[in-house]
């Protein structure tokens, strides 16, 4: 049995302005606040003596590795991302950053915002532009019917509304 895992497909490099600000705030917090605090606690734990059996020292070093890994990831990701900070000219169609309201056969409505893959943790109504649902919605317009494959099976939806909210800079 092999431990080989195929590489993950590359993520899209788009991010909303709000999403970029959230990631920048996380990066600033990790680098300016959390890392210095953990470094200080590791320094204090190291001063207590034997490091091989010092749980505080071992845990602190592990925390530092995790913080450094996340900081490196955020820096690389933010360098490669394209920040979309304007509303498209054609607001009738579904593009990146749109709020889309879908209605099923029973009249039940769902509202999603199409964002980059790095923004999914920050809001429950966000869907990645790489997801099958978003791919089915992109470039459609109000009144179009869309067949979306979900865990429950395929379902037909009507695009009830496409909305672009102003970017808060």
C-alpha cells in the first residue's frame, strides 16, 4: 500500500478586498502579537533547566513552528493573489464577488457569495469559485435555470437575484 497522494489542484488566485484585509489582519496578529508572546514563554520555559522533559518548552516550540508555517503560507498566498476591489461593468451576470440568490422548485431560497478559496473560513454564506456550485453559476444571469449537483443529487434552481455590494475600502 502506497502513501502517495496526488497533488491538490491549484487554487484560484482571486480574493475579494475584504478577504485580503482579513488575511492581512491575521498575518499582522500572528507576527506582531502571538509570535512574540509565544517566543517569550519559550524563553521562560528554557530558563527553567532541562529542556528534554519540559512540556512547556516542547509545546511552545511546536506552537512557534505552527505560527511560522502559517505566516509563510499567508505571505506567499497574499503575494500570489489578485485582489478584486471593483464591481464588474455588467452587473446582470454572475461573476466573482457576486451575491447570488437561488430558488428551488419548492420556493426555498438560498443566498451565496462567490469568493476565492482562501475566504471560506470567514463567512458561512461564502462558496469558493472553484466549487461545482460556483462553476455552474458563473456567467449566468437573473432568470436562468441552473442544474446543480449536490450531495443530495442534482437539483434545478432558478437564479432569482444577482447583486454586487459596494466594496468598503
